[in-house]
């Protein structure tokens, strides 16, 4: 059992018989990520990243891009949830860019609580680097954003180009800070685009939920 189709192709080309290999993504559990109502009532624009603070995640690129976004959207904040090896460097970068008031390091929360956090965001960002592990690793947070009606700004990696298109996410060139800033501004400022991405995201999650694949998995195990 392998977690995406890129690695499936690699495995069966190297060592595993095709009839002994199956793909199951890390599907969203609808028991946790069901549609929730937003509880925020302020006029802020919340950009959200939940995940590990590792180089391949490209979080430093997102902070640099947010420095370009904030002067044009002064009511925007970048909320970062998680932990990892890069935290001190990311905090130093935030301070160096003068973003301490608008970039919030919110710590880690249990999986059971993250859906509420996501449901109150305006834009989800997945800024993975395409020249590393992130180029072929499927990010579960993409479907988690979609499940809560949050439009996704996503770097164009090999894995994400395989599973998504421009109708369901707002792509930008991986590693390009300017392109990331422009993508964020596009989604923040374009209501019809946001609504379209939300609708297509809901559709994607419905087609790829664990509820849809669970029976196939259990049958395979049996």
C-alpha cells in the first residue's frame, strides 16, 4: 500500500508486482473534517499554514511573500500553527521583516481542534519547495483546507500538478516569492475566484473522502 500514484509508478518499476500494489492517499476523515460554520466576526483576512516547520515546506518563502502582501492588505494576518526545526529561523525572519504584529506563531493544537482553526481562515497556503521531498509528497492539509471551504494557494510541485488543476487551487511557481505574493493577493482580492475555488474544493473532497475509499481499503486488508 503506497500513499500516492507517483510512488506507485516508482515501486512497480523497481520491485513490486502491479497486482500487489494499491494507492491510498491520506484521505480526510469526515468525522473530524465535516463542514463547520465560521465563528469569526472581525474584518481581518487570515492566511493560514498548519504543519511542520521544515525547509522543504517553504514556510520561509510564505513569510517573505506575506511581507509583500501586508502593505496592500493591512488587515491581513498570517497565522502559523505547528512546530519544527526551523522555528527559530522563521521567528528571526519575521522580526527582520518587521512582521511581528501580523505574523502569529500559534503553537501546536490537537488534530481534533485544527478543523475549527481552518474553518475560520480566509486563505490556506501550501508553499512546498519543488526541488526536495515536497515535490513528490502529498500534503494532507490541502484537502483539509478544502473540506472547510478555504481556498488554497499552492506551489506547483510534481505531485500537486498530478492531483490538482487551476480550477481547484491557485497555483504559483514553487520557490518564487513574488509569484506567491501575487497568488495570495489574487485570491484575497477576487471574490468570484474564491467562491469558485471553494466550490471545486468541496467537490474534490467529496470525491476523495475516506468515506468513499474506506470500503476498498477494508476489502484489500481482508
